[in-house]
């Protein structure tokens, strides 16, 4: 039988491991924690036009808006969910109906929609996205791009049932 020496170094290392991993992970079994719903972002609903049509592409394209849609709680992907997208682009302003379009999520809860290049509005290049179909709580997002030269923007929704 091997004796374990509990000296100061062993106790410090063990204490550090608890701090890094968290006490709760030591006390509860390993399982997925509840996934919190996405909160609506300030300014996300600006220039929203209810009922934008589902389209294959907005305008001439060249820029990709992508993301995922999952259910709050278990994080399951949600297929067939309508996501509306609009932005200030090289082809129009946020308020222009031709700058709006919607797409549906695939079986894995993923959406992609090509649109014209997003350009800065009020100093920031940003997009607008909305889930507004009614089965889940409405969420508006307004992600900001790192650079106006980026050719894609990603946004993720976690939806709470109504």
C-alpha cells in the first residue's frame, strides 16, 4: 500500500484544480447544463419590417450572414425556423424593403444567407437579425463586425418557447 503525503505543495495544487474546474463540477455528475436563452440586443429591432419574404439571396450577394438556432434548456438545434436579416449595405439602407430578406434553418439549426457587403452605418458595420415566427419568444440581434472589410458575420440564437 502506498502512503499519500499531504504536504503544502499537494494541497496548493489540489486547491488550484478546484478553483480552475469549479467546485460545482466536483459535486455534481457530468451532464449538459441548461442553455440560457438569447436576450434581445439594444438596437436590434431598428428598421425591422414584419413579414420580409423568404429569399435565396438579398441583392447581388458577396457577403454571408450565418448562424445557428437552438432551443433554450437542452440546446437542441431547431430546424425550419425563420430568421429575418437586414442591414445597411452597398446596395441599400436598413429601412429599404429590398435590403430585407428571410431564410430558414436546416436540419442542424444552421442558417446562411448571402447579401451585399455590409457597410458602416452610424460609424459601425453591423447587421440585424430577428426570430419572429411566434413558436418561440421574439429575439432581435445586432452583431457588430470587427472590420468593414469582413465578408461574413455570424449570429447565434437560443430560443425560449412562448
